[in-house]
C-alpha cells in the first residue's frame, strides 16, 4: 500500500486511480505530555475526535480537556485540526487557533496535554464507489462516490447511522437509499419518519409508539439534535436494550428496529454545551456519515440539473439546455440540492420546448410569482400521475411517493384532487 504514496510525508487525502481507493496519509497522533503521555492513535478514517468523552477516538484523562475538544480531519488540502469551541482552547505554535492545517512534527496543546502529529510509513485507504449512483442519489465527484461507499456499507448491517449535513444536502434521500438497499426493505415497506411513542391506552392519547410500528424495519429520527434530553434517553434505551416503555405501559415492549438519525446541528458542539446526550452521541457517532454540501461536489451540478430537467419535463430524451447547465454550474448553491431543484423547476416552467436558452429577464414574472406557479404546476401534474399509477389507492400512492398518508391527503385536497 505504501507504494501508492511514494512520499509518505504528504498529508493530503488523495484518490489513487489504479486502486480506486481514497488514500489516507500515513499519520498518527502521539501524546507527548500530560496524564496520557505515550498514548497514540492512527488516523484510520477521515476524522478523529480528541477529548475526555467516551465518544472520543483519542480519549484523554486531562480535566482541562473538553468532552469533545478537537477534531482532526484529513482533507484534500491537508490534515486540519479544529477546536470545538472549548473553554481552554487549542494552541499551535503558542497561538490559539480555531482551525489550522498541521504539518508532520507539529505539536498542539489541548488544556495541559500536548499532542504531536507524526508520519507513519503505511498510509491507510478508504473505499470509493465505482458507480455514479446509489438509490436516488446521483454524482460522479470524489465526495459523492465516497458518500455512496459509506451508504452502501451502512446498508449491509443493522447498526445505527447518524447522517449529518446542511439543509437540502440530501440526508433524507441518503436515509431512504440505505433502507432500500438493506435486508429490512421490501416491496411494501418504506422508512418510518417518526419519533418514539409516548402514549398507550389509558394515557393522555392512545397510539402505538413509532418504534413498535417500525418493528422489523427502519426508523428515521429526523432532527435528532433538536430532541429534548428525556426523549434522547428513551432513544438510547431503545437502541441498546431493544425495548421501549411507552407512558402508562406496565412493562417494556421489545422492538427490532434499525435506527437512522439525521441532524443539521453539529452534535459535537451540542455535547460540549450539555444539550445532547454524550452516551447517545457515542452510540450514533460510530456510524456517522457526513452528507457533503453541493459546493463540495460542484462537478455533480450538471448531472443533477439534467436529471431534474428530464423528470420535470417528463421527457427522458430531452436534455437540460447547455446554457442553463453552464449557468447553474457557476452558482454557489447555499441551499444545496434542494435549491438546485427549485431553480431547475422554475426554468422548466418558463423555457419552451423548442428553446435552447433562458428567456430574457424582462419576459419573466418576478421570482416569487414564477416559483409559485412552477410549484403548483409541477405538484398538480405529479399528483395526477401518482393517482393513476396507484389506481386511486391512497395507501399505495403514499408508498410510491414516500410521503406520509396524511401529508399526501392534505396535498391532494389543496390541489382539488382526491383518490377513488
């Protein structure tokens, strides 16, 4: 493996075209001073955490070190250390840093502990997908293919998964892709986007808990970082003990559920602030997958725009106009894939079938009016086709659309449509 990187002193995360792998720099962290002097950790993944928490990869006994003090990340630009908003801070060359790139031999101070980055002779490797698609996710960039490899691996076991990333980056689609590729998926099955049940017959409200409803399947805990601490404790029990105790129930209920959690919050900071359970984070962090923002995979923009265009125009043979594709590729997309879809949706509404370019701005209504018309047109057309495919069956339509039954019913009523 060392032959892949002739100069083992490089700190870059690089792709090796011959092996089809992502090559990690041969590196380790060594504690030079402090209560844990002599302890070391190989950099065997993109990111490792240093701190006093049980969730830390390099766990320190120094009381001046934060629960999750710092993250050390291998990137295409080098190995970077990031302080996780700690009180004592992280220092490099006598300067307190928020984030900085490290060279081999650099020593960082975390509280009263000093840690050095050292080179090793054997670099590591990470899997990359050779496919440009996983489930409904599309992309040929390095970031996308690394994501697909992680999602594929997660789909093959039943361990909890934590999906992190910005709004609109594709966390929900990633969760669906994991579930669809797993042994828990079936033709009649869909991921359950719910939370743990809290009520039983005789309590304030009578309903079966979502963990029980998802028995044998997959449960998506969306926005797990916003849940109250009491509910976090119940989720941890459900994961570890495979049982839940709904409010008012005399005995715990056994459950067999694969948990996929997602959040837009940085749970590392939430743990340090005491807002998120350290134990639950440790359980979820073992299966953490970061869904990269669109700006980290800009080469995928034309592919995604073309996919959306063909779907919206309901014509798989009509490609996205080249001028539109080029214009979209130049944008920053702070709203990620969701924002890209909205722009393509608007363009599909106002570009005629025989046009190759966007019409002049003066011929278009204002953005808000255009977007509203485009959304209404798209949603009505989509729902009409959906009802045809489901032969008017609301349950089947909800399954095909991967929407909650009540949510689909609300959207149908809004557009003046109804099942059979």
